[in-house]
C-alpha cells in the first residue's frame, strides 16, 4: 500500500534480508533532500493523503462505521 501511494521509500535489503546502515542512510537522504525528485513526490503525496484522511466526509464515515461495529457487538 505504501508503495502504491508513494508516501515512503523502501530501504534496499541485502541478500540475507538485513538492512545495511549505508542503504538506510541512502533512503533517508533521498527523502530529506528537498531538491530530490523522490522527496518532492513523497511530500506531495503526504499532503494529498492528509487532505483525504482529514476530510469531514472521511471522518464521518469512520465514526459511522465504528458506531455500527459497536452496535453489532451488542447484538
């Protein structure tokens, strides 16, 4: 999901599945560098996602769903 939304970067793993400090550093720098294309895309997608998740309709939907689930549990 994170990859589809492009709100984060993946840290490359070694053959053993572990993450090296070098690869972690590269991933962090790619997002922290304000001039990098990756950083601009991630930041832009964060702003877009925040607008969607913070929207009144989305919040009302979650609250309605939560209340419905509580009522279903009481049956």
